[in-house]
C-alpha cells in the first residue's frame, strides 16, 4: 500500500495519476501543520493496523519564481529576507521534523524502519563551492538544515535498527506538471555535477527517477544510515 499525504486532495493531476490504483490512499496533510500530520498518521494506522515500513519525505518550499533565485543581497530589506527564510525553514526543516514525529510510532512497529528525506544538490557544500553559486539562498540553506535533521534522526534511531538517509532524486524534468514555466538548463547542471565527481548525473523523467529511487530504497542497509546518496547509490557529499 502507498499513502500520499498532500495539502490538496482534490488536485486534478493527482486524481488522474492515481485513478484505478486501489492500493494508493490519498490523505490530507501539510508539513507546516504538525496537527494535520498527526491526523494523517492516525488515518494510515487505521488502514495498516498501526504500522508503516517506509516514510518518504518529499515536501519542500522553493518560494517560486524570482524569489526562489535570490541571494542574501537581493532582497528589498532584511525584513523581507527574514520572512522568506522563516517560511522556507518551516517547510524545509521543521517540516521533516513534523513528518517523522507523526509517523515514528508507526515506523517503530514495522520491520522496515526506513526514513527517506528527498534532498537536493543545492544542500551540498561541494556543489555550492564548485559552482560559486551565492543565490537560491533560502531554499539551499533550509534544505541543508533539513539534511542535518535527517542526520540527527540517523544518529538517534540507529540503535533501534532504523536506516535514515537523504536521497538526491537526480535532475528531474518536472515541466509537465509545473505551475510556472521551468527555467532550468538541466543539461548544464548535469555537466557541473559530473565535474565534481558525480558520474551518473543525467536528466531524468519523473518515472525514471522514481524507479531508480525505489530500487535504491528497497536495497538500503543499516550501513548506509545517515548517508546522502544520489538516486544511483553514489555518495553526494
């Protein structure tokens, strides 16, 4: 069974994608609202009998459009910067804490005990220094904080047999479902990733990325606990 926790359960795209899939359950929840995630966990528990094998946390706030691309010095003032960073922190850092906190009791009752944070190259210090990229500040900083949340859980849950990792899904062309036009040169980013040692950086379709991630997740062992992995299994940082 697959449980999809989303803010908008009436999304036409989501309904179209999951039509006819009896093993997929769509549940309302928002990572910035920990109470809604507690309700979502209760709904999952009612169906599974109180267990969950794998938690995949894929929520993130980019800010959208021009604001997403801003560096520290590209805000009108520090009040605007503070507002953007705090909103991003609530989703990209605290959101992961809220998700794990809500579903941890279910995960503890399972034999799978895997927690996956979907990461990004923007949270990589190596990638940032190589590209010399000072912008996309709020997203990068708060996703890097989210990465540390995953590491903290990896350390804290290790003795219970958990495997907690961050996975970079690769360069995924999501333009077909994007709310705004995607202005990214995916191939240029792939080339930069290859230059810092990530050999298998390629532009992927969503289906290719998900298929590779699921194979990686299925094969995870406790030895990878705390790692930041590319969808191929390579270390990112």
